[in-house]
């Protein structure tokens, strides 16, 4: 009798356990013609909600805010186009920008969007000092209903790129406490539902001033990579992000979409490492001579890296901004191990015991740091170490957390990921940081580069400023303070029949970029 | 020929000890191989050349597993020794001194036992800067309590035995008392306790590392191996988790076995059965 009860109980337990696995009702994929379900990584869920003043759409993983409209937009070729703006002009001294805006734009609460709302948004975002960099903004003022003037503290020719990231909020009803979870904008979509940690449902804005979105409802689910893959296998999503290790799988009814990116990975080579601690850690080697860094840049086979680590899903990276309007092809190099070896010889690093080069008794070695838990960066670090070994450089790899990585990078190479839709990234990486004697993320300083970049920012003509950014890169190409490795393709599983509209080159971050133009997606009939 | 149980037990112990020594040695020798990435042979399922397969960076999983277990053994040995020493000192002190010392030590034991092990290990490991020494400190400082309590109980009990009280009356010196009467009775319990710390220590090392608070990711530790394998399970790379996980379980079982046998062998009550 006891045994029977025990058995019954176990069966019940097993059943409830299994049932537990299904407790969360699967979000049914949208077979409905005008809706789509998209899976993104959990990190894409905006912590502060959908509030542009507190970082929605901006920052490291820049994307269009969808719920709000921006003044400008970036075109597919990353030049500047207009959204709310109808014209813009920089003042003679580059310290003012006058922007005229569209008439007749309404927020989803029915009120009109005027220049005062624009001025309010910019001033509030400047004061909030979130990830949107508005340190160059003195103040914004509305001259009349359709004209806004931005007063800057320093010339900033790439202001139009800043205007492409900040969504406009209504001044009258904006409340920082509630806006993030119940946003009101004038964009293509409005937020219908947000279940934190699970999903976001966007519904199209029927009062939108532009072409009406073809996709009427967009559901976004947040899942880890393996869960996203399972969701695709179960048919619970129409489009889901994935990565190279999954790309050789096949899923019935889905195909793989690969999007080109400037989501690059590269290492910094600290140029000022000469201290005793650096000798002990071996990194004195990097700072010894620019020839050493040039040799590393020349001696690595980027295609082999792509094949080995990304299973072929990527393109070689030669800069932080490959293919963007301000990119200079002077950065491009072919892998040439002989020339690299000659450079190392010329710098005095000669082959020594065990095939490792030496100079004055010091071995040519370095330790490549990568952020723990990121398998792509770990793989790149290992592959790079293997390739450097062929040049006679002993490279070790070490996993670190972001809590220490920034400090580590001041004396060690670290595998970084960058890629943004603004030339400001070049400035942040290479320009000497204000109040310090070297650049922000890795020790490097070159007055010529600083001058060219300052000139580019002071330029009143955006088109002309591109040439100055390019000249700065020519200068940098000689010093090689960073070695760029690969641009990782962004991969997605897409349900057959879903037409994903043409994507512009994706920036860093594998999240919201894909839905930048979700309003133009279509289902094949 | 059928040996008696004493003999078979002894043989088994020698065998197990041999396995462990060989394991820690090979692991040490394979440390270099275990982290060498070779992208020309990535994602291989188990085959004659790589019996445990390879991972996404082409690293040999057999070498990684062995190196991981050897690392675990080192953590286990260090923590067992450290926590054993702490337990012996505090346990005997509590029992021998009595009074407020006993109260204080018992209170500390209760305190440490009151906090969940894994939480305390994570905190100590983080405070000590993670890595090998962080994990070792974390595990060592949390695992002495039950053994200390055991030692205290044993000593208290022995103190009141007739032969000990008799010897004391007859004027036997303290050191002789300790040597001839206390230690022989204490030793089996204590040694068994120390050996049984091993599986605990190894499992805790692996779990803390698995959670990302332990050994650094470039080290081939069992926790790291299992953590990395998680991402590949949905794509059917079962060998990444199965063999290392199984090996970890076998190692733990082996230690449990040694501990049990040792107790039977050393304990005065069971030795002659």
C-alpha cells in the first residue's frame, strides 16, 4: 500500500515538473499577415524604459527609437537624411545650428509637436547626462513653432549625427518617473504592452506623418542565445538573433540572414608601456617601437580568423569604421608575414631560444586580455595568440571581467568591440582625452591626429569634415595604436516568407538595429 | 586466494591513491595542451585521436578534463589540509578548555554553518580576488565547521571515559595522555573527516567557478568546462558536458569510497570485523 502511494506521488511529482517547464505560455508566432515576433538578447531590454532622455536608442548600441521621431536619420550609406527636420544650417563659427522642423506632426496623445518640445528634449537630455553625449550643447531654444536653434560650447560639425539618436518627447506631459514605461512619441510605433523580463509589444501609430507602417504589430521577446534557437525550432518566433556556432544548423521553415556590420573586434596596443612592471609582464615589447606594432598589424591573417572563429561569418576589419563615409582605405593591409618579420628584425627583436624573438635579453611577449564569457572574443584572442606565435611573439591569453578590463587595457592589449554610426568614435578612441596626456581607452597621443580631428569638428561643412577624419586616420595608420581584426556579421533566423527590408550596416550590438525599419517588412502573400 | 577484508581494503586504498596521484600528475603535464587552441580540428565528436572530442576552439577535451580534475585535486588537497587543521585546533581547544572558550568557538561554528555554504564561498572568493587562492580560501574557511564539531564531541566524550580518568588519577602526564589515549581514538574519525572534505571541496570549487566567481576562464577547470559547454548543448555537442561531468562524479565517488574504507580500517570498533 505504502509503495503504491509512493509511486502515485512520484508520478504526480514528475508530471508537475514537466508541466512546470511549460508554465510560461509560449508567445505564439504571428501567422497573422501584419505582425511579426522578433527575439533579441535580454541585454537589449532597456533598463530605464523607452525614454530617450535617459538613453533609449542611444549609447553603445545605437538604433532608431521607433516610438519617438528624431530630427535627422542616418541613410543606408550612413550619410545624413531628415526625419522631423526639413532643413539645418550651421552658423559661421560652427557654434550654432539652426534646424527647421516639419509642421503638423502630432504626438500619440493628440498634441502638436513643436520646436519647444525639441528644445525641451535636448536641454533635459543634456541635464540628465545619460549615454547620449551632449557635453557640447550649451542650450537649445525654440525661436518659433518650427525653428529650433542649438547653441554649442565648441564647434561640432557632426552634430547632425547626434540629432539622429535623440527621440523627441512632449514637454507638457513628460514625467521622468513614468515616461519610460508609458512613452508618448510621434514615431512609427507606440508601446502597447511591456512585460519586464519577457516581452515588448509595439503597435503601429495610425497618426504617423510618414508612410503608414506595413507591419502593424511587432512583438519583441528577450531570450538568451540557446533559448532563442529553441524558440526558432519550436516556431515561436519569426526572426531571432543567433551567432556563428549555430549557423551550421538547419531549421525547417527558417533560413539564415546575415547582415554586414561595423560591429568590429580589435585589440589596443598601449604605446607608452615602458615601466618596470611592463618589463615583467612582457608588454614592454609593444611600446618599444611603432615597427613592432606595424609588424603585428601586417603579420595577422584576418581571413583565417574569420574562418576559424566566426565560421566564415564576418569581414576583415582595418579600422573602427570600415566602409562608413569617414573611413579611409589607407588602413587596409594584406597579410605579409615576411615583411612583418623584417620589421621585427629591424626593430632589433631577433629570433632567440625556442623560436621566440628577443631584444637585450627581454622576450617578445604580451598577454592578450579578453572579457570572460564572450566566446567570440576568447576565440579571437586564442587565434591571434596562435598567429603571433608564427611571428616569433609569445602571446598568452587571459580572461577578465569588465570591472578590471578598463584598467588592464592601460597596459595590456584587450579585445574590444566597437562600431557606431558617428565619427565621434574615432575621436573617443584616438584623440588625447581632455585633461590627460593620452587617449581614453588605451595610452596613445599624437598632436597631429588631435589637430586634424579638432579641425574636423570645427568644420562647418559636414561633407568636408569627412576628408579631415580620413587624414587623421592616415596619420594613425603609421602608429598602429590599435589593431583591428574582424567585423562580425549579425546573424538571424528568419521565417520563410518574411521579407526583411534592406538593412544599413549594423553598428555594435546585436539587438534593436535589426528592427530599425521593421515598418517596411512584409510577408509574402 | 581470498584475502581478508583488511587486505582487500588496503589494496583498494592503494589503487585509489595511485589513480589520484596519476591523475594529478598527468593533469599537471597536460596543462599546456589543455589550453592550446587548434582551429583545424574544432567541434570534433569523440574519435580515436580525441577520445573526449574537441570544443569550439579545437581544444582537446580529454586533456582539459584531466587538467581540470588535477586542478580540482589541488584545491581539494589544500582546502582539506587547511580546514582539517583549523577543525583540529578549534575542536580540541573547545573541548579541552571548556567554559567561555567552548561557548565562543561553538558560537563561531554555528555562525558559519548558519550561512549557506555557496554564498559564503562566493563572498570570500570575491574578497580574496577570485582565482585559485580565492576559491581555496573560500572553501577552506567554510568547511571546517562540521569537522570541528565532531572533534569537539569526540574529545568531550573521551575526557569522561573511565580509563582516561583512571590514568589521570594515576598521575600520567598530559602529553602521554594525549599520545596514548586521545590520539588513537581521535585519529580515525579525524582522518575520515578530512578525506570526506575532498568531494565537498571539489564540488564547491566546480560550482563556484561555474557561476563565474571562481577560477579564471582561461584555466581548464571543471567548472569552466561545464559552463562553456552549456552554450553548445542545444546544438547537440553532448560530449562537451558529458565526459567532464562524468569524470567529476567519478572522482567524487572515489573519494567517498576511500573515506568510508579508511574509517572501517582505522576505527577500533570496526577494524576487527
